[in-house]
């Protein structure tokens, strides 16, 4: 390879790699399952759905997290029509971990809801559900 070609190759590599962000070990968390439900019993979601009536007392966000190499934490951030309603820190253990949070639902809180699952300021999954009259 000539000197000019080698220089262009090196510059291209630096430009391409300079814009990348490399995954760290603690960034390997992933949500392999996420469900909204009316209860959790024996670490399993019950009454899973994406639409609930306005008489539901509480909705749970059940998540299965994989990829943790050690004990760490995530956040469930609950939104109603784009307004943050709650932020719940949850402990996550290694390998395969089930965890959940819940939100009490007022009858007047109809509309779109979503929960963001966040790890170290990175959104790793977002899902929506609806409360209908």
C-alpha cells in the first residue's frame, strides 16, 4: 500500500472509530421481557395486557433483565401523557432477573401511559399501555 493510501486508511479509521461509543461490561443489560399486568404472584405477571379500564386500582410493570455481571440497578420511569409520574429504582442481580414496579391508577388518569427502563442514563426499553373509560 502506498504512503498516500495508508494515510487515507488511517484517517478514515480514526474518523469512523472516533464517532463510535463502545459498550462497557455494565452496559450489557437488556430487557428480554416486559409486560403490564394487574398483579405479580410467585414472580410471574398476572392479568397481562396493554389496555386496562379506568377502574383498575394498580398496574404493574414486570421486566426480565439479563446481562448483569454483578448486582446493579435500573429505573422504571412511569409517564402519563408525557408527564413523568414516578421514578422507581430497582435492584437487578446477575444473569436472569425478574423485577417489577407498580403505579396506583386514579380513575381520571385515562389515556396513554409508558414506562422507560433505564440503566446508567441509557434507555434500554420503552413500552406503552392505555387506560380507557
